[in-house]
């Protein structure tokens, strides 16, 4: 890295930190807690994680080198990409839309399969993933948000996994209803067995398959099918927390930080329509789109619904979307010509009534009545 680039990077990190400190000071003044709290923002670095992420990213670059220089058998990167897609489905269709947001229901064979795929992704077990994600939706861009994007790109992307959490995350997180997951034996079994099963599914299995099936060199297999694949898929996932809270349009609510970002949608198999998603977190499509081009996860749920594995798919009525676009959108929605923008001087980072998903007791009854539920079945 050149000195100029280093300085620019340091400058932007410093600016992001300063903006955060300014915001915090304002917050402290408003809430009357001026002193004694700043230590909450001091990074208590977890060096074990820092070292692990440094290793993973060096491995990511080395994996790219092996692939780009042809030092790899053809099937190894193809297998790595397919493995990534499968594990991504475990995260998006499983941990995210099913377990975190209850946007649809799934029969036990599908839940078992999704739990296995989610374990392949090593993004923490479902219970921990969901609690952090619900608290992110409920307290978006506040101290209780585990990857608060107001603390800058680096923090919301990867930094939050290298430091101890803000105490508000624990306090607010403890109030989140997790009883639905506690009643799901598949989720609780995964939680109990995670530390044994995860390394097998996320690292040993993908390294072993290329060696056993097409004679890949074990060292190459480790760096391409395991380390390159895992680190790339983590970065694609983290873009939802960082880029899709910084850059993009806000067609549904301009008063929140989350954005619709097509690049993130492509990288994160359909999870980049994040402005929509924060406004309607219980929509199984996590987007308004009527097609699957940038939303493979929706295609998977629709396919599962066709065979009765997924049911009670919740989505937003056209009327509800129109109302919301007209009331709080930023004017980038295609339908905006027909409607009138209102409330221009509103500026806060929180939606008017954040809910983590279906079954959140704070969801307004009038919203609940406008929701469309397809493939309904009794349990
Ligand atoms: C990862 C997660 O990467 C990624 C999530 C992304 C979400 C994106 C969502 C968007 C949609 C999905 C898109 C997918 C696209 C896929 C595309 C793929 C191509 N409330 O944690 P501790 C308790 S993970 C209440 O140690 P520290 C906790 O239970 C990457 N309580 O806190 C514990 O209690 P007890 C791999 C909470 O010490 C106690 O607090 N994993 C909450 O501050 C201490 O917990 C890693 O790298 C809460 N929210 O440490 C592991 N949270 O003792 C990283 C915690 O009673 N994690 N508690 O059990 C760690 O090492 C640590 O958690 C830490 C914080 C250092 C970050
Ligand atoms: Zn978000
Ligand atoms: Zn979500």
C-alpha cells in the first residue's frame, strides 16, 4: 500500500470515527449521560479473532492466486462456488428468512436440511445468529445494534467481530423474544453440537471432497475449497451489514440507514434489497421484486412451497407498498411519479416502528391485516 493510500484510508477511518463520536456526544447530551460511558466505544480487541481474520484474508488472496494462475484442478473452484451457494441458502433461506424473521414456516425435513447448510457456512449457530439479527432490526444503528453502521464501514463489515460487544447489545438482546427458537429441537440440537459439527462441515468436508474425488492436492484444496470459499462468502454476507447500510437507494423509507443495493443483492443471493427488508422484515422475498434474477433465495422458498415443505409465506400487499413509498420513500421507487412525497425534513436513523419480523408483538394490527399469506396450511 502506498503512503498516499494509507493516509487516505487512515483519514477516512478517522473521519468515520469522529462522526461517530460527534453523534455519540449528541446522543449523550440528549439523554443526559455525558460522562462515564465513553469506554463503551473503546475497542476491547479480541486478538484471537484478529489473527484468525488476518489468516483468512491472507488465505483468500492466496486462493485467488492459485485459481488465477491455474494451479488448481478445474473442478475445485467450481465445487467451491457450489458449496458457497448451498451454505448461503442455509443462511438466507434458513437463519435469516425462516428463523430470524419467521417470514414463512417450514416442515422439519426442510428445517433439518437448512440447519445443516447453515452449519456449513460457519456464521455462528442459528440461535446466536438470530438473536444478533433480531436485535439489529429492532435497534438498527443504535448502540444495541451489534454491527452499528454509524460506527463506520470497517466496524459494520468486520470490526464488530474483532471487539467485545457494546453493553447495550447484551441488555437489549436479553429482551428479544427467542422462545420460538427454544421450542425448535433442530435449532437447539445444532446449538449443542455446533463446535463439533461445524468444523467438519465448514472446513474438513469441503477440503476432503476435491482430494478424494478428483485428486486435488490437499494444500490447494484447503486454501481454495475451504479458506478462499469461506472468507469470500463471509465478505459477501458482511456487505449486507456495511455497504447496504451506507450506499444505495431508499425507495421505501428514506429515514433509515438501510439501502437497496443491487451489487450486494447479487453477492448475497438476494439479500441486498435492504431498505425494503428493514421496512417489511417479515416478507419471505426480502424484496419487492417479482422475479428471481437477483434473488435466488426467493426461488428456493417458492420451490419448497410447491412441494409443501415451506408454507404460510408472508408478503406485502401492493397497497401497503404504495402507501409506504408515498409516505416515507426517497422518490427513487418507479411508482413515485403517481404519488406525492411528504415529510422531507425528517432525519433520524430509525424507522417509525421497528419490528424484528413476524410475531414481534410491536407489529401494528393494521399492518398484520394487510399482509398476504400464501400456501397456508395447518401445522
Ligand atoms: C458472522 C456473522 O460472520 C454474520 C452475520 C451477518 C448478518 C447479515 C444479515 C443479512 C442477511 C443474510 C445475508 C447472507 C448472505 C450469504 C451470502 C453468501 C455468499 N443478545 O459473543 P460474546 C451473550 S460470524 C443477548 O462472547 P463478547 C452471549 O450469549 C463469523 N445476549 O460477547 C454470552 O452469554 P453467555 C464467524 C448476547 O465477549 C455473552 O453475551 N464467527 C448477545 O462481547 C458474551 O457473548 C466469529 O467470528 C445478544 N445479541 O464477544 C465469532 N450477544 O456467556 C465471532 C451475545 O451466558 N464472535 N450475548 O453464553 C466472537 O468471537 C464474539 O461474539 C465477539 C464478542 C468477540 C464478537
Ligand atoms: Zn440491516
Ligand atoms: Zn433481516
